[in-house]
C-alpha cells in the first residue's frame, strides 16, 4: 500500500530497513526477508535497526540522511510488532508468583498491542503531488536509565530447574524455563525521567527547526497511556487538543505506535495538508527523537 501510494516500485528502493523490537531470528536481518518478498534490486542496502520504540523514526531519519547525501532516491522502513507471546508469558508469571512486585513490573507489558507499518521516504521526484516533507530532527539520550524498561531472555541457571535423574521432557521444560522471555518496566521512573528527557529534546528541537511552539499545529506522540501523554504535553506546554492518541483502542505497539497513529490521524482528517506536525518519539534506553514534518 505504501509503495502504491507513493508511486515508488520495489526496484526503485535503494534501502530496506526493518526496525521492530520483534524479529524473526537473531540473524540474518529480518529486512532480508522483507526485501526478498518485495523483490527489490540487488543494489539495495538491506538491514535492521534496533532501538526499542524509536526504531521506525530512526529508520526514517537514516533514509532521509542518505537522500540528503545524494546516495539514494528512495527507501522504505517497515516494522511489525506482536504482543501475544510476551503477554502470555507475563500472565503465566503473574499466576505463578502472585506478588505485588511482579504485578508492578509487569503491568506496562499488559498494555501492549500488535500491528505493522511501512513508511516510504523519497527525494520527492517520484510524484508531482505535494507530499509530507521532513524538515528537521532532534535527538537526546539518557543512557544512565537503560535498565528501567527491559525485554529479553532470562539467564537463570539451567540446573536449578532440572532435578537429578530428570526425564528428557523435564530437561526440555527446564531449558525453556531458564531461557524464557521476560519484560520489566519501572513505570514511575520511566515517566519521571522520560518527561525530563522529553523536555530537553523539545527545547533543542524547536530551536533547531525554527518553529515557535505556538506555530506547531499538531503533535503525534509515542502511545503509552493517558498519564504519560498528559505529563509530557503539560511539560512541553502543548495543548491537549493538538494531540491525537490511539492507545485507548490500540494499546502500545512499540515502534509501530507513532507512525500508525499518524496514519490514522490523517485518515480521520486530524492531520491536514499544510499542518506543521511534531512527531515526538521516546523509547527505552532512554532515548528521545523528535521529527518535524510539513504535512
């Protein structure tokens, strides 16, 4: 759909990026599977970008920079997230442990959703129709908070879960338990330090792009929940009516949330041609990336 709407063919793509948290395997890059199914040319750069919930925005910026350098004319960044497996894992963990600490660390996981997006970025030469234009970007990090939100595999010692004289079935179950998925989030700390980081990035962003805060017509944020949205917008001095949210019905879809929300906002006539739009992304790490787009 994205290629059709942009008048770009698979052979025109010189970069294919896959940027989700969820991926098919450790290697090769999941982007290779995407590129093969699209039928892109052998001259295309094909690789993954991994940066928590900022992956798609990082991919957009990476392609845009290559265009500015004159290396390519068009590229696509794709992402697909699923929350089913990690939600099933965390529900099983909650039923097993039944304590407030496990519940507190797991609560954010249960707000996850599933979805997919594709974003085509070009030099503007593929269509005479006016398109959305990326104007500027600003990024800041607070890597000292990298442990606040984590998703990975446990590293419990396997012998702890396998009794002496264990059957093959018990051994398999022990290995699965020792290397199972986990996700923990300190929601209170993420909110506190995330707002601080967002404010720092915002000040840098408006200074770099040359727009006054009042001149920014609309904003699309990463989709976490009402307390996070309200706290961030209040800190940045942005009126709630400028924001469009999808978390009430889609949840948090990681890398997919912000671009999918922007697409829905346009479809429902919230984002209009000529709007100055701020795409305000934040992800575990902590990292923050904001893009300014003329719609």
